[in-house]
C-alpha cells in the first residue's frame, strides 16, 4: 500500500511570492492534515480537510490556505511569503474512524 | 508556543534506558500519542495510550500516564543507535510538543 506522498520535496521561493504544496493521502483516507515544522518551534497544526471541506485551522494567518479535491488529495497555498515561512511542511492522512495519522516525508520550503 | 511541553534534548549510552517526558494540557484528551521522526522521514506513530490507562507496554516501549499531573512518559529499554531520532508527544486534537531529540552514543 502506497504511503502519503508530498511534492515537491524542496521548494525555494523569494519573499512575496506564492508557494503551492501538494499531498496525496493513502488510498481510502478522507482526511488530510497539514503541519508546519519550523526550526526550534516543533510541529504546529495548520489545516484539517475532510471530505473536501476545511474542518479546522490552526493559529495561522489567512495567507495560509488550501483545498481538498474530490480524490482527497490536497493543496496547501501560502501567499505573500515571508522569511519565517521557511519550514518543513508535513501532510498526514487519516482514515475515517481511525485515530492514527500517517505522515508524508514533507516539503521543505525555503524563502529567501 | 506549544501547549504540550517536552525537554528538547536527551543523550544516553547504547544499552541504557531512555525516558522521554511530556506534559500536556487537555485533560479531556482521550488519546495521547508518541511519534518518532528520523532524519529525512515523516513522523511515524510509535504507540498511543488511552486516557483510562496508566501504563502500556509494547516490546521495548513503555508508556506511563499520570492523568492527575497531566504527565506522559515514554521509556525505551535497551536503547540502540537506531533509536536516535526526534520523539514527539501529541494530544488527540493533534497538538504536538516541540519534540525531544534523542541521541544514542555507542
């Protein structure tokens, strides 16, 4: 069974640009979670999508947004990039009724 | 900052036991988790414990839960160099600690 995949592996952007990160959940999983792992700040919850709807979001500004497609894959968009957005962005998928989240390898975003 | 607190670093010798501690805040959290993150990899669920349990053992891993103090610990027996990683505790609503970097010295 294929795991959670994320693309791209690395992304380099300049301040003010937009970044788009993608995530494909495990087949059959309907929930996708996005996390930011910034150096020294641990793992911060960003967004939760389930069945195509945004169910919850963490304490991040509106320039962090995303969506979930009918095939349950998801996109995270970060607008007006700032230097402090440089981080590893992790996606996790979850099956309905399950408590375990399965994480992807992450996308490392560098903002210069 | 995080609501879930962990010490950032732990260093042990191979063969010793490692104990990673975590303090959480949500007393209603029905599940508490331990995740492991190795370099270049995503997080991997190691184990979890229901809030109505005090202890859970799984091979070399022992999880202790003190609900009164909202304290969770992960004990790794006979720690190996392959256990070197960052360990995160998390509450049910996916609030994570900052992670404890475990270094195992040969």
